[in-house]
């Protein structure tokens, strides 16, 4: 299995990643890519990881974090092949991290 790490705007490279046999692309940066377009290009060919904006988790509020988690799981995970994660690792505020984790528990099964 190949998990490929590439930050930033990766849309123009998706076909290359698929041709190379990448199984999981990590992280999908939410603010740098068109998530719907990426999912359409990769569905059934490659799993996606990330796509929860670090800026959203840092700034909050918890309701916005929950909403972004729910919407992103619905968009990227409806047909499988999605690992819901922040698009970068940061020392998140504890209450914001808790809101992300609770939303993942609530919406992460489909």
C-alpha cells in the first residue's frame, strides 16, 4: 500500500498519483483544493485523508468545527475511501479538538 504525502494544491497531479498507484493521498488541504472535484476524480481509485481545515479547528467555534466535519464526511466519504483528519497537525485548543473528535464520533459512520 502506498500512502503519499503532499501538501498544497494537488488537483493537477491527481491523474499522475493514480497512475503511480497511490492508494491514500494525505493530507488533502481543504482551503487549497476543490474537494468535490478531487472526490470525483479519485472515487474508487484512491482514498483521501485530511480535508478538515486546520484554521477551522484552531479558530472554532465548536459548532463550526462540527459542521465542517459533518459536511466533509458527507462529501468525501459517502461512498467510502475517506479518512477524516485535520489537514495539518497543530496544538489545537482542547475544546476545539474535543468538538472535532465528538463530531467524528457522531458523523464518522455511514
